[in-house]
C-alpha cells in the first residue's frame, strides 16, 4: 500500500487498525477520567498516592546515585592503577586541589 491509497483529502481511510485504535483510545480516556474522579472524591487517597510516589522516586534516585558513584570510583581507581602519564597527572592534580580546599 502506498501513502496515496491510505491518505485521501486530509483523512485516513477507515481500516481495521484504525478502528481498533479508536476503541482503545476511548477505553483509555474513560479509564483516565474515572481515575481523576477517584482522586477528586478522596483527597486522602490522593495524598497517599503522591507521597508514596515521591518516596519511590527519592529511593530510586538515591540507589541510582549510589550505584553510579560506586562504579565511577572503581573506574577512576582502575585508571590510576594503569599509571597513564597524562590522566594520572590530571587526577593527581585534582586530588591535590581537593585536599587543599578541605584544609
């Protein structure tokens, strides 16, 4: 099928996929409206759901940052052990500057 067969006058001709998509879209919209009404009816439920979502997001960020930091430290340690001249000098300078600022 070419684009010309499916497209006519600014609208797509009805196809089995399009009708299924329309039905699915209507079901999703009805569910979204029902969910919004449930939130409106129960402000306590809304607060609980939002609070739990925030906790989950915070825990995910903390865990992700921990894993990322750990892997970064391991990576930098491996680079230092390779004793590459240029990278080793740069990292040594970073360590020196950091130690100076800590004192």
